[in-house]
C-alpha cells in the first residue's frame, strides 16, 4: 500500500507546475512500476548536454547550468515504492517522505509528490518549500534537533508529524499538546548507537551523535519506555542511522534496534501504542559509475530478511530517502573558459567550483565526482586520456573539482559535465566570491518528435547580479553609518 492509503487523497486544485506542463504529466499516485526500459541514463545525458549547448542553456554568457533528468527521477520514485510494496504485507501504510534538504527545489518536490512521494523537512524554510509544492501536512514529517517553539506550534497546528529529538523538546511538546489539540502523529527520535560508516560527518548513530535520544546510555532506554507509557498520544518511533558511507547491514542494525524497542514498549503498554516506525533513509549512492547500487529493492529485501516483524503489517512505515532519489539524475554542465598549464600539468578553468560542489572541493577524498568531457558543440569528446586539473572560478588554490584527472585533452570552449550532482550539489549554492547561483533545468526526451528532441523546463532561474547586491544589503548601504553619525 502506498501514499494513497496513508490518508485520504486530497483534491489537488493547484495549477500544474512548469515541469509537468513542459515535460509531460505524471498521473498522480500512479501504481508503482519497475523503471522504464528506455534509453540508458548515459544516453539521455549525452542528448541533454548537446541540446543544452545547441539551445543556449549553456554558452559564453551562461557558462554554467544544472540539468535534471526527469525520466530518471520518476523511475527512481517508482523503484522506491515498488521495492517496499514487494516486502510489506498487503494493507501496510507506507509514506516515503523525500528529505527536502537533498534537493530543496519546489518543482522537484512537486514532481515527486505527483509520483507518490511526501516530504521530510528540517527547518521552516524546508516546510515552506514543501507547502509551496502542494504536499499536504499528512504527507509531511518534521525532523530537526533544534526546533523552536514557533516551529513546533506551526507543525502541530497543521497536523504535521513531529519526532521529538530530546527530553527538553518532548517537554515543549507536552505543553503544546495540553494547550491545544492536534492531529499530528507524534514520536521520539532515538539514536540506536550502532556505529558509524566511512564518513564521520554523515554517521548519525555513533555513540556521541547529536541526533536523538542515545538508546544505550545508562538509564535512557527505560526513560524512553516510560515516556511512552506516560503519554498515550506518542504513537511513532523514529531512528536514522546515517547515509553516504554507511554499509547496509549497519543501517539495518539501527532499524532492528528501533523495532525491538517498539515491541518492548507495546508489550509493556499491553496494547499497540506505537503504530508507525519511521526508519529514516540515507541509502548510499555509487559515485564511481552509472550503475545505481545499492538499490532500494536490495535494502528492502535485507530488511525483510533481518527484521521480518517490521513488515508484517502491524506497523505503518515512514522512510526519508534523499540523495539516493536524486543524485544520479543530476548533471552540472560547465563551459571551459580557459586552458593553461602549470608545472607541466594542464588546467581547465571552468565556472563550476566550490560554489556548486562544496563537499567535493573541501573533502575530495570523501566526495570524488566523475567528470565527462564534451566538445564545443556538446558532443562527447574523444582522444588520449591526459591527466589534467578541472578548476573552478573561486579565488583560492584548492578550488578544484578534480586533480590530474585522465580525460581527453580539453580546449577553450569545450564543456565538462560533473556527474551525479542532483543532490547536495548545484541546488546548494555557496556564495563564495559572490558567485551567482546557476540556473537549473529539467529535461526530457520528446518521443513524439522525430529524433528524440530534448525539451527543457526551468526549475530555478539563474541569479542576477542585482539579486546578489540586494541579498548583500544593497538597499541598506547607509545603515552602519547612521549608527555613529556621519561626522
């Protein structure tokens, strides 16, 4: 059972968004199916790069853009839903809530909503994006380790699910629930403390993680059980063990520990008080090739093998996948502005750097990205692989997307495509050097036209210089002078 069965489907009277208008409709809440066996993602990418150059989306005046493969996004959403439909008992309510932080773009959230995916939000801004995309409160989950009273009040008034992160936050929720009734499903986030993966910053189930209630600390497990027994309105339990760099068995171990805790609470309560388990998301992404691995189906089947009681229909499920739904379906396309040599090594200077690939520039060992070379007309480039640096425009020496990377020799006017950047990259602008945010475009191949013409839709317009000035206080230039007088 999918999102339809989580709550009564609300009528959607909003005007269809631009992605759907331009790229074609998706039937809302269509039954999940296996991904379409159309053109491979690499072929769609090559077509999109060439079309982006031919149509002027990337060129001398717009040397950088993000491209999103709409067919890939839809297929990923279908694969996620199908994977859990395969392993859950008939009638099990399942809400797949996309982690908005992964790609905080309203048209993307709208597209996912049409494909049966809700939203997991962690700030007032992300909640506003989800609401702007038309995602109803019943399909939204609020997670954050630092929710303000105002954030909690808004969520409870709207009926959004809330997971309390710690005892002090639970006390705030107590007071709010007593002061006003709410339709919000409420729960506690626990840290199963099963350990970390290869990227410490993304391991959320370590012994000292800032997230959730540390389940293995002295006395904490009993505190959690008592918190539920004292509050019959707590009906959910949440955990999230980590994402990139986390092995599947460790993630499943975190889910298993959460399930066992739910069983203990329900046993001591003498009833099924906890009716829903939010098992987080965080499936790691393969950045080494076009292969999508591990798959949602592999993860779901591992859950069925290791935690069968989770899927037998007694519990509703919430997932919170983000990177694994979008990363493989985004490409950052940059024009090569100049080519030079230093110390005998070629350097291609582009407009793609730290402002759109922050993690890779600052932590290249943890976040290496693949680079594909295209010529001035957007065609895949061939030639002997030559080690060369792919550099960005920021004014510091470490602004490099790749060091000594073997690629066909790049020339001025060529293009580089930075692959697997659909999540946490070009949608997450870092304003170093006041560099402008690039435009982002969704693309689809139109099979109705001969030759498979590529159509684009604007997801986010490129930032104008005037907007940069306004955001930097351009309208307040005399504000500091007025504090101390002008003499």
